[in-house]
C-alpha cells in the first residue's frame, strides 16, 4: 500500500486562488468576478496583478451570473466566486438559464462548501450543491481533495470549453497529492490498489479514506481508494473496473445522500454491474454550528466511519 504524507495543512480555496493567478497569467481572456468575497475566495493576488480583469459585483450574485454570461459570449473566460450556498441555491435560475442552457463558458468557483464551513451554521453550509449542479445539462462538476489538486483543477477548468462548477472549502486540510501533477477533467485517480473493497471518495473525504485504508490494512482488509475528483462526467470505466475487482464499494462524500456522488455510482452499478454498496455522507440533514473537525465527526464523515462501513461490507 502506498503511504501518503501530509506536507502541511492548507485550505483548498487557496489552491483555487493560486490556480486562478497562474491561469490568468497564461490567458488574458480570464476575468475574475466576486460577490463581495474577494478575500474569502482568495482572489486577492489576481485582483492585485490584473485589476483591469477583476470585477467586484457586490452582494448581487444573480447580477454577477448575468455579467459573466455576457462576458463569456464576448469571448472572455469568467470565473465567478462566492460561498457555495449563495453561488448555487441563491442563483440557480440564473445559472440554469444563462450558463447551462446557454452553454456559456462560465466557471463557477464555489468556496466554503459542505459542513466544514464550520461555525457559520446551516444557513451558510450547503450539502445540496452537487445535486443541483449535477442536474444541469452540460455542467462539469469538480470536487478536488487538497490544495495541490485544487490548483491543478482550476487551471484545467480555465482551459476547458464549457460551464464548470468547481467546489472547494474553507478549513486547512492535509495537502498530500503531487504538486506537479496535471489534472484531467473526467478522470478518476486510483490512490491505492486493493482487493477486498473499494472506497470511492471525493473532496475532503479522500484523505480520510486513505487513513481508513491504512487502519484496515492492519486488520488484513485490502482496500482500494479511488479519488473521484470529477463527479460529472463520472469516470465510469474506472468505477466499474475497480468494483469488478473488489466486488463491493463504499462512497464517501461531504454532501447529502440525495443527488450526490453515491447516487451517481449506485445508478451506474445498478445498470451495469450490481454490487454491494454502502454510503458515508450527510444523509438527509442540514448542517449546524461547530468546528470543522467536530462536525465531521458528528456527521460520521471521517476515517473511523469509512472503516466501519468497509467492515460492514466485508463481514
């Protein structure tokens, strides 16, 4: 089993900021827009270096989406940034009509996603955003696992022609992927090979899945860990290849069960390769106030609960 080392906790939103700056240096068509959250979205460096390509829209997310769609039609590559709850739920109609239906080249940068937003509580924590964005025709949905992968995914999103939803978070989390690795939209990454069960994890849960696999190895259980960084389009070939080998799977995600990665994988397996499947997710609940680590434990979104789900299938 490959051992991964945490090079130091970093927030994934800073990975977005670094990727945005690098992409902006490479392509002058890139424009950044935010709804009064430049610091929270880590757009500061981009705004400082390219002030003529930065637009502060104020707390007016619906207008921001419309401006971005117009810029895309004019040949620009706009990145719009806000909290996940506000840049999906608050402006769903605008995204549906002006970005998805129009197939405009808008990149939706969604920070503070999931319950790891922390103390701000349920009104600001979205556990439904993946479901909303997955449902939109033509929308790519990306949920990277650490700083390095978020930076690479941002650069890949800038090069991709079409609407992209890029999801990342607020807290510092382990940074463990290769800083020089490129990111391929639509590709799943096999982090560890195993034979007894597969854990398909996305976002912050990838590190937890790796920790669970290490613990289970000591018990004689061989776990394959697959990083589903792109939730849509799903890498169906990689999912099926892994489950055909292990025969059982757990899906781990910081999102509610309805409409998330778990349901996407369940639908694929039901159609093409029925297998035993378990879930580690937020089930059907809103968030609440607390520290990120407290909430992850309270909602069962950690290595211990992933390991327990695997044991249930193997047993």
